[in-house]
C-alpha cells in the first residue's frame, strides 16, 4: 500500500498532538491513576532529550537538501522518541505499576510503528513537494 506524504504527516501530527494535549492538560492525579512514573523520574526528561535529538537530526536532514523538516524529519523524531521510551522501559525497575507500563509500551510501539511506516513508505522520495 502506497501512502502519500501528506497522509503520513497528518497521521503523525494527529497522534503527536493528542499525546501532547493529554500531557499538557491532564489533571495532576492522572499519572497516579494511569500508573505512570512520577514527575520526578527520569522518563520525561529522557523522552524530551530524545525528541530534541530527533529535532536536531531533522534539522541536519533539512540542511542536507531535503525540503523542510517534512517526512524525513518526522521519522527521525519518531524513532528517537519511541526508542527512548523503550530503553527506559527496559532499564526501569519491574516495580513500576503494570497499567503504566502497558500504556508506555503502547505509546512507544505506536510512535515507532508510525516512524517505521513512514520510513518504509519512502514517500519523501516519490512526493518531494507534498
């Protein structure tokens, strides 16, 4: 199945915006309710660091002549962010709440899956202008 670049970018944007809105607007008790690590843990700074690395890679890709940050940049950001969550989950103590681990695995796998679908589509080569 061949996907257009615009479709992939739209799907990617919607997933990221929804996840971001949950994190920004969630009430303070949400992390406890979902079994997620507390704000003082290294998970959130690790993910932010990985996303910033992905943005840096996206900018380097754009510098090399790719048009804008576009799909190649989204791939870099998704793979860095998703892999950081996977690494954190593998390195974290098993004492974490099970619902939170399932949720984080789901988010990590969804972000990685989007990145892999984008990577395999090679839509940035077929549709360089959109």
